[in-house]
């Protein structure tokens, strides 16, 4: 039995338990990078779906993580589970009410920030969190994945407990949905006890525990003693006999040409932008805030563009190294830059086609152009 299956079984058993206060016990999945936290979370959602609990919530820090969530669910064969992405935007590409109105069952993916937005359909300035409560119902018993949960950690200043709007929303969600199956998922979730204030479902403090209140929790060694209670796992990949090397990539001349053309293009952007702002300031048709905001976005786009262009130069060599490792009987794992991958998806570049071309290793030109042209399109 592999480690992921063991984690799934421990988690399912944990969710059958109740805390002294009546809430369903939660679980912390603190496995390190590349252990497979996403697959375990997908397995938990799938098993609960098969047991009749059709609705689940997946909360994370960024909209880009929706691709990872979808792939984790797909890779374990959950094609029958609908996946709904709840967009996050103050100007609302898709408002919360529109999504919930059409969702009957499945996995709803959202960012933490969406919990703190104002409602589009309720009273003015009322939180959209109440729309989540309406959708979940009074006795919601599905899975809630709190991915990258360190973003909601509590902080202490002068012994006074404080929290962000996101953390307060996560606490309210747990307090309201006491029957939900909470899974905290983060590789760095418990670096310090003071960062665990949002994990109210672990049962580390309160009635019937060793700590009467959250503030009474001391050192991490005491928290570690509670691991035997089956409330969390924190596995890491072994780095025994691991060797780290830095490889120098031979730059393709085609890339050099594209890079030079890109530099010329951005120089033209910079000159034309300066001219436009100078004319606007002379006519007094633009304010200082708009000027500052534009340049913040301009240089951010400039940095991203050349970063992804340089990343595209490494794909061929990385693929050849992986091919050689396979011939040598070694297992290998690749980490393709998440942002660069999502650029391809955002502009509907056929990532499967890029992957097929990479496997041929002789067709270097097309995937490189896909990566660079995707960034070009973003500027239009």
C-alpha cells in the first residue's frame, strides 16, 4: 500500500470523529513538495462523492491553482465529478450568485479572497460569505479543502491576537459548517504554533484537550506529540544520495533572434508610452495615480515576458535529460513553471500539442514560438 493510500484511509477515519464541542474533526495534510497532496485531496473528494456527498469546496490562494486541482481530479479518474471555477474579481467576470445558481453538485474551486468580497445580490456591503452558506445549506457534510492554508495563519503583536479578513472568513466558514469535512493542506502549515490559529478542527486546544485555549499552546514538540492521534501527517521525500547539478543550456539561434526582436519591440513600447503620457500630462487629462498604476503594470509585464522567454530556452535540454534518465533506468520528475504553463492555457495554446512536439525532440521551433507568442498576445 502506497503512502497516498495510507493518508487517504487515515483522513477518512479522522472525519468520522467528533470534537468535544460537537464539530467534525478535521485533518492537516502537511506533506512536503512532490509527495502528492493534490492527489490525496482528490481521492478524498472522490470517495465522499461515491458515498453520496456530492458537493465539495476547494479553496486556494490563486486562480492558477485551478489547473492543478482539475488535473489531480482527472488523473485519478473522476470524470463524473463536475468542476466549477468561481472567478475572483471585484468587477466580477462571473459573480458568486451566477455560479452558485447553476451549480447543483460537484467541486467548486475558489480563492480565499472570494470569501471576503462584497455580495452582488444581498444588502450593500454584506459579505459574499453568506452566499456560500446558502449554497452549502444547514447540514453540509462535504469536503472543504483549505489549500495553501498558511495564507490564513494568525499573527500576534504584543500578545494580542489579530487576523486578516481572509482568516476571519475561514474561521466563520468552519464555525458555521460544523459537519463539513475539513482538510488543511500545506507543506509549511505548522512552522510555529502561533500560525495554527485557524486550524480549529484539529482539536489541539479547547474543551477536552491538553490546552485550554489557543494561547496556551507552547512549543512545537508538544504539538508533535499529538500526531499519534491521527490528526495530521507530514511526510517528506528523502534526499538521501541526491546530487544537485547546474547545467548550462546551449542557446538556440532562433531564440536569440526572437530575443533581439523582443528587445526592439519593448523599446518601442517604452518610447510610445512616454510620448503618450507626456501629451496627456500637457493636456492635464491623466492623474498621478493612473500614471503610477500604468508603469507598475508595464514593468511587471516586461519582467514576465523575458522570464518566460528565457524559460522556453530550457525546455529542449530538460526534455533530453529526462529521456536519458529514462534510458538509464531512473525515475524522474519535472516541475514546469506554473505561471508559464497557465499562460499557454489562458490563450488556448494547445499544451498537449506542445507536449507531443517535445517528445519528438527535433521539433524545437514550434514549442518555443508558442511560449513566446503567448506572451506577445498578452500585450495586445
